C-alpha cells in the first residue's frame, strides 16, 4: 500500500522537532563539559593547596638522626621540689638482629601492629582511610593509623600533641625512613625498641624474662603474648596481670588467624593454654638492681604510660613528680622487718598511699614488703581488696547526708535485720545496741545502721556518690557493698577520703605534674579538681570520723594526741566455706585497713597476705592502725595542721539522747542526757522532747490518822503528762523539829506507823526525776492525845510489857483488909524513854481488898500501862 504523501505543513513540523532535539543535545554536552572542567580545576587547586599545606606543616620536621634511632635516651624523674631523684633508662636490653627473628615472632607482630608493613612506603593509605573516617565520626585522635615505620620515628623527633601537623611530620619522617632503610632494618629497629614492662626493652629481653627462652624456642601462644604487650606493657604484664595478658594474647591469635598466618585449629589450641603455664616461676626470676623509691617510680611509669604515648625508658623525658623524698623514705622504713612495727613474718604484706589532702598529689607509695621482683605487684596501686567498714562514710553515711540531709544526730536502731533478699546481717560482736546516733554507729563500726542508711538513700545514689569519689564500682551495686563487700585499691580509698578532708573537692590522686620533651614542650598532666559533694557533707563526715578515731574501734592504736585527725578502721570476714576449707581459726580476718586524714595529709593503709588463705589474728589486725599513726605523726611533725573548718551550712543542735526520731533537748533535759551535734542549717528537728519537761508539784496532798492502828496515812495526786521515771520524796518533821527524809517511792501514798500522841507532824512531798525536782506539796497534822480512865474505877490492870506479857509495874493504892496480893499485867503503850513507877502491893491479909490502881508507866521503846489489883 503506497504511503500518502506528506503535506508541506507536516514536513515543517517534523523539521522543527529535529532542530529542537539537536539544540538540546548540544546544550547538554556543553553543560557536562563545563562541570567536568570545573571539577578538574578544583581538583588541581585542591591538590596544589594540599601539597602547599603539607609542605607548610612539615617545614619544621626534624632531620633523621641515626643515633637517636639506635640509642634510646633515659628519662629523668624529679621530686616535688624539682630535685633529680633518679633516671629511668633502658639498659636492660638484649639486641636481636633481623635474621635471628623467627618467622613466627615476625608474623605475630605484623598481624597485631601492621599487617601491610611490606606493602606500603611508611604510610598505609588503606588503614589511614579507615582511621580518617573514625576520626571524623568520633573526633580527631580517636583512632590511630600508625604503621610500624611511624612507630619507630614517633616521639624520637616529634612532640606529644595529636594534631594534624604532627601527624603530617610523622608521615614525612616515616617516608624518609623507608627511603633510607630496608624493611628488615626498620622491623629490627622496632622489635628492639618496644618497651615490654619490667623495666626492659626489646622482644628478646622479654622472651628471656617471661619464659627464659630464646626467640627460636618460643611457642605460638608465647609469641602471641609478646606481640600483644606493646600496646599497654604494664597492663598486659603476665607476671602481675595474667588475666588481662591472656585476653590480649587471644586477640592476637585471632588476628593471626584472620590474616592467614595460622589455621583455625592452631588458634583454638593456643587459646586454650593458660598464660601462667609457661611463665618463669617467681622464685626463679632475676632480681634487678634496686633503685631509689622503686614503688613511687612504678606509679610514675604507669601514669606516664596511661596518659601519654611516650616511652619513658627511651624518649629522654624530664618528668616532674609530686614525690616527698623524706616521706617516701619513712614509708619504706616502716615496711621493713627491722621497723618498730612488729610484723608476724616476712610474708605479711602492706600497701600504703600518702596524699596531700588539698591537691591529691601522691607524696609517698608503699608498694609492699620484701618484694622479690622489681616492678612487681604494687599493693598500694594494683591490688584490690574488700575495704570493710572503711567504705561506710563513702557508700552509706556520706550519701545520706548529701541527699537526705541527715544530721550527725540522726537516730538509727541497731536491731536484728536482714537484707532485702532475706539474708541476715549481723554486727562484728554479734550484739545489738538499740537506738544510737549516726555518729556513734559509724564510730563503733555497727553494720546494721550502715545498711539502714544505704537502704534509705538507695543503691543508685550511693554508687554515684562513690564513683564521684574515684571508686571503680560495678553497676549496679548491691546491699552488701554497704559494709565493704566490693574490692577497692588503697590508692582509691585515699583519694575518696581526701575529698572529705578538702571540703568536698575531689582530685584524682596523681604522681606526675608535667612532662617536658626534648624540644622543651611542656605537657601538663595535673588532673582537674571537681566539687563532688556539699561542704556540709564533707564536714559532718570529718567530724564523725574524729569521734571514730578517739572513741571507736581505732582508738588507742591510731589516735594521735594534739592532732586534728579523722579516720576509720575496716576488717573483712571469711565465708564459712573458706573457714572450713582453709582451717581459719576463730577471730582470723583476711584484711585489715585504716584510712584517715588531716587537713594536710591523707593516708590509706591495707595489711594482709597475698594469699587470702593466711589470716590476721589478734594484734596483727592492729598493724594497719599502727602504721597509719607512725606515718601521720612523722609527716605532721613541725607542720601546722588546722582543724576542719565549720561551714556556714551547718548549725549546732542540742539533742536529747535516746529519742527516735531525734528530738531537741528541753530546758529541763538533764546534762547527761544531752548530745551536742551538727545539723544541716534549716533541717534541725522540729519537735522538742517532753520527756524531761518541768515537773509539776504533787497535788491534793492529804493526811489522815488511823487511831485503831496508830498510823498516819499520807496520799496525793500527780497530774504530769509524762510520768516516766518519776518518783516522790517524802520528808517529815515532828513538833517543828529537824526535817528528815522518810522514803522515796513511785507510789502516790505512804503510811507512817506509831504516831506520837499529841505530836504535830509537818510533811512535804516532792516529785523527782534524775536531777529534776518539783516544788514540794506540804501539810501539817496533829496526832490526838490518848484518853485516860477516871480515878477509883475498878479496872483490871492489863499491860503489855517490853517483850510481850510481863509483870506490870504501876503506881497504885491498895485499900483492903487482911492479906492481899497485887497482880498486874503491863500493856504496851506509846511511851518515850521513862520507865513507869511500880505500884504498891497490898498487905497480906485474910480479907480481900480491892485497890484502885491507875498507874501509867512509860518504859523504854514502848511504855507499859499497867493496872494493879490488890487482893
């Protein structure tokens, strides 16, 4: 079918469309060309700028010095007065040539430090890219990309700062080093330079020290351990930190497998081997030459290693420390076997930290007794043990004052109690003391009130308070932590207690003030001081701990006369299982502590044994207190030590003893019942005790005479609201004679027997309670006279004599005829002193006569009233 011819109009439309498409294509091509050229120009500009910037940053790069590369420079350590005390060098070094380094050892280091070592020219671009991303994400310096080559030149020629400029210079030097030396030479420099703890350098020295082997004798797991150490030599030291060393070794083995140096089976078999299985036994380790103040220098090495990238043994640093040589010398003296302190044996250990209370500067370190290995276990820094009751100010009473504003008077009740899980808690003496103040609960080391304080403030706030004081605490902590069931190092306890003595300001304990590099660059390592508690918390804890050291468990052994010192004892316990398994005798404890401070110095002392299986008994548990007293006395001699300053945030209060909740003492509270304590201002008790309020006088005092019993009955009322411990004192006088005390009674009535006829009695009744006395209630009563029979009246003479029935004596007249007999019986009557006259007896006769006798006789004690009948 033929196509229909296009019209002229249709052909024009098609041509317009073609022209439009052609113009669009030309326009797009022009735009892409411009963008491309612009990017090329920007790239060239960026590259030129980068080159110029790089050139600018490396213009001050020092020249390579072969002497520095091969001969490390010792570092100098100065004391607090900038006097040189020692040099720390790297004389302990066995050099190994590259050809003597086994492939196993080389592969272990390459896998750990720089697996692309043989593929780069000093700078690993691939590794650098990953580090750049990490640094952009987390901040510059968060992740390094240093090759082995860079590590060789690092610090020999450059400063400390992790700046782009310094990294550029490091890269430039690494490139130069690669141009001048072979890879094998650079690797040889590296493995001979690295610090391997124990005051030594080089992989061969480490192999001999830790395993007593040459490099070609090392097994896979041993080579991996050595390769993992340079990252943090002291932390991964297998002698002192075998667990950390094993974890690090296993990471190295994983890296070796990852990079194809060993098989999975080899990795797993090596990881199963305990690190300590092939270490040199302690008794066979070589003793190094002793150097001055070894324990303190050990702290300096650790601090510089942790806070900087420097090698203290080879970088030629000037290190200015906080050391007091006199104090350090004394600490070392009191830790020796010939010291005044009586140690039970050479195996007993002690760790001591002495700080400046205000600054946190470490003045002296006692790392242990009779240490066999230099750079060995430092009992002041490295060893963590349960602190016992020394934790109570930190986790119990400190947080309660800080958050609940408890005063030192706060009343707690020592009574049978359990933890929240139902497990019972007891006191060290298995006794309960009832209601007591927080002050005395702390001073006497009573556990149950401490737990009550911990529960009141809560575990979370208690932990936060402890962490702010520098303690490393698990999260969460449990109630048992309130009495010391958490392991802490002596240096941590010293730092925490120093904050109490420094008005609530905490500075992490430190030994290094600054490091000066060879180019005179100064690196300040002084930590920041932080406010971690209110001043009232710090003051109240200090004031209570002053009581603890004078009246508590630390009295006598730790108290220093004429020195304002605060402190606390602490001992720990064995479990019943440990007692049974290890044969611990009654009274044995694994740890004994004393931590205390003045406004000038703070000291923390731990004593015990490396192995908890050996216990401290009796006086051995007091050695920590004796060491504290000896050291604090020495450093405080001839030094002005002011008392702790009373802040404006507290006020003195008078509390009545035994009130719970605590109540203010009243004007009538006896002096021996008043406690003078501290309260957070505005938070003193609102209620005043009424226990000893003014005593009301007895009321409605009445006296009645009972003639049948010849006694006076005295009664009264007492309307006092609080009648606790109230008694009544009753006094009397007869016929205005001297007043005499009759009795003291808790009753509201008494009876007075044998009243004197005709006597006028004056009575007083006074309410008393301790030293308190009320106004007396008073009255008088007159006892009636006895009534007598009429004369001539016949009466049978019945009288009761002195001792019952007897022959009466009376005055009588007998009228009768004949013979008569006078018979009479004396009746006992009320009489005083005089003996009655004897009645006349009628004459004898036949005729009976009746005589009227009415003789009254008074005999001694009780007179006999007798009537005689005459017959």
